[in-house]
């Protein structure tokens, strides 16, 4: 019997044994290996709000392909789009009219941006955006916030989840590499900033700013459980970067479209110089977006000196996915439904934890949320989140899993899709109530 006692994952375990012989660790993405189960769960398929594993369990999915499936699994509009490209050559990696149409729509939804390039993954988009910013400014340094994630990226692959004993003072964080194999000299070009600390950010940017090409940030830091900037902090970041000629890049790979059609922080009135998008915007197909002010984006080849190209840039599959997604996400009922689900889910979770005497903070922002056990107030930076009880988190995730609710193990963020119904949310809350009861027992 597996570690889940009464959840039989034996077929998954057999597949993992086989996979281990042909893939490192038996997985294709390390985040899919569940250390608590000592195996990944092999899924058979996704449909709407649900995923079905190879051992015949159905889960209400709160991972949703790490946020990429905001339309749910296999949305009919995306299925129709894929069918359309089957008749048009499938990949057909050339310039097409659909690219122009999607670019125009994105520029309408992200005011202050003039030009767009498409690529494949979030990692590629942040990587290209940083190169473009370096080419534009002629500077080689980058700045980032502690706790923010920008993909598997050697340039800013620092201090996403650093161990605190290595991370330096809270007001002057040290760059800690997120992986082995990142050239140590890259650390000399990275300035790590503490999120929501205006005085420290101003001091660090004034010290190093003239060497910094770009400051990249998650405007809503879902990768540290949904940290929000205060509006004053975000404005200060904008003012300082503008004053110092630093390109401000919003990495909205995860937070874009999560709250409204467009930027997650559109209400704060701050416009970056560049934005990168990924995940949801492709409707579940692998598309990412680099966009920005015209003078900056024109640093791209063939107009400017920064080589930007790629076999798979804007191939048909990607852009039809984005066109379908944008058509859905701009319908008035889309965010009305998402927000109604969120209100019920987040208030229901808070009520459960209160009633069960569990100290937990539900950080629900739009269609994605963080859940921090052991915290009774809103965290403002990565170090605040480090006070959470990870053991309780793991027990809660497992207790939900065996009752048919999939919260991705140890993930800093969870979320639902437009395919979830109010009945799914009620079923989830029932499960969470039982799971909460189990973990305090
Ligand atoms: C904010 C952010 N940026 C970039 C990435 C990298 O995207 P991808 O996994 O598509 O390379 C992620 C992925 O989780 C992300 O959350």
C-alpha cells in the first residue's frame, strides 16, 4: 500500500518504476515528483475541471497545469481551434495573419505596450526579454526580487526560494543560485531586492542602478503564495526605474489574466516598459509573449541588434490557442464566474479553518491562491512566508488528495478554471473540511 493509506496508486507506482529506467527520477519536470508520496501521480487525462489518474481516481483539479489551463482541460473553443489548424498544416511555422490579430488584441488589453513577439515557454520569454533590455540599455546587470520566479533561467535564476541561512540580511539579500550549474559569475550581475521594502529597494537601486539593464518582477508574486505589492511600493519601483533608465519588466506569466482580462495589477495604475506572458494566454497550448514599448522592442532583430528568433515562435497551434483564449476571456461573464467561484472558495476555506481552530492564511487573488498554515496575517515578502508550517501543508494536501481534490504538493499556488462550477467548489469545501478535521486529529 502506498503512503496515502487508503488511496491506491499502484498503477502509478508501477509506471514510475518503469519511467525511472528512462528518465532522471522517472519524471519530465521535477515539480511533478511528490516527495511525500515518493512518486509522481500519472494522469490519464484531463477534462474540464477534473483530472483522472491511471488508477481510476477523479480529482477536482486545483493545479490546472500549473495555471496554464485557465479555460479548463479541453475547452471546446480550444478544441475547435486545434481542429482548424489540423486543416492548415498543424505547425506551419511561418508568419500568419492570426499572429497579427492576436498581437493587436494583446496590445489593446495591455495599454502602454506597442510591439509583441511570441515564443513558447515562460522561461524563453523572460530570457528574451532580459536580453532585449540588455541590448537596449547597453548594461549587463539585472535586478529581481527575492521569492520571485522567472523560469529555469541562468540570468535571474537566483533567490527564488533561498535557504534563509544563505540569504543574507533581509534588507540586503544575497543572490543564492536556484540550481547547480549556473555560472557563479552571473551572481555578480544580479541585484536581489526585498519585496515591499521601499527604503531598501531605493538604497540598493541607487547603489547599483547605473549597471542594471532591467528589473524583472512578478507584480503579484504567486510563486511565493500570492504576495501583493502595496500600490505605493509599486509606484516607487516605477518611479525609480524610470529615473535610472532601468527597463521595468512585469513577468505576468502566472498572474496575467488571473484577475481580469489583462494585467493583474491594472488597477494600480503602473505601466511597465515590458511585459511577459505565458501559461493561461495560450489557452492550454504552449505560447508565451514578450511585449513592450516600441523603442525597446525594436532592439530585436531584424530592426535592432538583439537576436530574437525561433523555429517555434508563433506557430499556428500556439496562436490559435491564444485567439480562442482571448475570445473567451473577454466575454463579460468570464470574470464574473471566476470571481464568484473565488469568493465562495476563499470565504469557505477561511470559515473551515476558523471553525477547526487551525491557524491558516488564505491568500486568494483572482483565480489563484496561496494557503499558508501557521500564519494569521497577510505575508508581505518571501521571508514572511518562511514562517509557515510546511508539515501541516503536506498533510493537508495529502488528506485532500485521497478524498478527490488535487492540490499540487508543496506548490506555492493553487487555482481553478472557468470550467469549475459552484457544485465543484461546494464539493471541494466538504473535502477540505474533512481534511482539516483529519490534520488536527
Ligand atoms: C512568474 C513565472 N515566470 C516564468 C515562469 C516559467 O514558465 P515556464 O514554466 O513556461 O517556462 C513561471 C512558471 O511557473 C512563472 O510562474
